[in-house]
């Protein structure tokens, strides 16, 4: 397939490393003598025709920047047939031969729709939750993990000083990967994730046990999608008088921002170049993801239908180390 014009967009929640991916796509495209266009504000910008040509200067000095220079937005309109047809019309108006969508589940679901409508599309995983299947890591995950760990380390200092239990809520509505890994790396006493059912009684028992063993503090990391949120856990522990004063810290969107780590910059660059190569090979309706040391193109249907499992060994390891 001869590509003349491709477009790139970032969609859904921003993730550190998205700019590095955009940079790689623009430079790889220009290297192959392909015109590269940027779509601003995700699917909303596509429907609105907010599309402009990019050059090497457009992506100069952005590899270290968090967020996304292309901006992003939620777009309920694209979920309708009318919105999808208008998006397709705008791409046709610019004579776009191929599209690269950087984002999470919702963004890639939109990419699949465009593929089914006849546009050549390749997805690139960008989600700090690391909830996408068929890739070991998504862009932004390592940066978000290090941000969460930085906060946990600081909170442990004050927790020890005051003899407190801190409940720290991190992102992860459907996937507990971020909470689990942050809890292991941060030495948490417990981790609560959507994939596991843990009762408040079990939490209280574990924290009481920690207090009776003479621990100076307790840290519980809670994924936002866990059965009980951080505030509910804190209220129960306070009522049960587990020995520690209880405090809650919700990290929220601070996990999305900031300069991407070296790992995320390299991963984003690798996947960005691979996305351009995949389009040039004539493939469409796939997501490029890293599996081991290899970049693999997986059909979007398979990515969206699969649920990313947590590693059983990692779960067991978290339980062992929390004692």
C-alpha cells in the first residue's frame, strides 16, 4: 500500500509519553515521504475538522513533555452514527490514507469503528491503568507508577512520624495493576483492587495485627475501582479503632501529569514508529503492542474483547511481602 497522507490523534485520558509517540509518528512518516496531519482534541476535533499538517518543527522539543500537544477531549457525539459519518467525511476531505489513534479502550473502540467504515487504522495503547490486553505495558503506565510511588514514600514518612494509617487511592477503575505494583514497590500493608473481593473486616483485622506487632505505620493502597473506596475504608477503620489514626490521600489526576520516564519515552517512540510501519504494510484494524521484546500487531476486536489478567505470582508476592 502506498501511503501519501496519514493522521495521528490522542484520545481519552492523557498519559505521559503521548507526545513522544506523536513525535515518533511524525518523524517516521516524514522519513518515509508521507505527509502527516495532527487531529486536535481527539474525536471531537475530527468531527469539527480541526486537522492540520505537521512537520519536523511541530514536534521539536516535545519528547519530555507530559500531556499531549494535540489535546484530547471526550466526545459522546462520536458514539452516534451521525458523528461517525461526519468524522469519516472530514478524514476523506483531507484525503487521509491512514489514521493512528493513541489511547485506551474507548479510543480504540472508536478506531475499530473507523476501520469497519473503510479507513486504514492502527491503534497505539496509551492508558495509565495498564488495562489494555495484548501489550505488556501501555504508554504512561511507568510514569504513573513512579508518581504514585513517590507519593507513597513521602506519605510513609509522615505516617511513621505520627503513628498513622494512610489509605492512598490511585487510579484503576477496572484494573488493579497500578495499585498492585505501587503497593509492592511502596511496601504497603494491603492493596485493594477490583479483581479481588476483600471485606472491610479483613482489612481491619490486618491493620489491627500490624499495630499489635508494633509497626510504626500502616499503608493501604486502594484502586479507585475496588469494592470499597478509600473513604469507606477509612471510616470503617476509624469506627473499629484499629490502633492507628486514619488518613486518606487521593492522588487523582496528579498521576497523569509530569514528564514521562525514560521507559515511557522509549516505549512510545518504539510503538509510534511501529504504527507507521504497520500502516505501510497495508495492515488495518490492529493495535501495536509490546509483548516481551517484540512489537506485535493484534486485531482490535481481540484487544477490546479480552480482559487483561493480573499475574497470579504478583498477587501472591504482594500477600507475602505485606506481612
